[in-house]
């Protein structure tokens, strides 16, 4: 009979405390890709367009996550977000208690502001 060895890390810390099971490294990687596109896209219109496309895709993904979370809390929250988009700010900051969703939503706004602050002129 063969015994399976378990790593020392899996015995010492629970699964929810492992760094790769949290969304923060992935948010950091996405923002690092955006910063790279912005830096390299200052002289290259293709990378500038890639930065715009990446930011747009990131915002759509985060918006869908917020909408799904609102639907899980109640259909009224989801309808309010769809019909009155500023309600998303209230929902994310006051109604929702998931810190990772707050960080995702705020990083999306940081990405939008960074995109238009770094690239004010679209040639």
C-alpha cells in the first residue's frame, strides 16, 4: 500500500488562507497588465487600443460579478443596478459584505481613471 505524502503547507494553514485562493494576486496581475499596456502604448497605437480593450473587458467582467452578487441578495438589488447604475456604488459599499467584490469594483474604477489620465488624447 502506497501512502500519499501531503505537503507541510496543506497541514499548517487552511485553504481559505492560501494566497492563491484569494482574488488579490489576480487583481494585481490584471492591473499590472493594464499598466504595462499603458506604458508601452504611449508610442504604439496598437498597444493603446489593447489597453482600452483590456480595460473594457475588465469592467464588463466586474460589472457582471456585481450584478450576479446583487441577484443572489435579491432580485430587487439586481433590477436597481440595471435600471439605476449609481445604485451599484451603494450596493457594493453598503449592502454587500464581500471584501473581494469591493476591491474588484474599486480596482475597475482605478483602471478607468488611470486609462484616461495616462492617455488623455486618443490619436
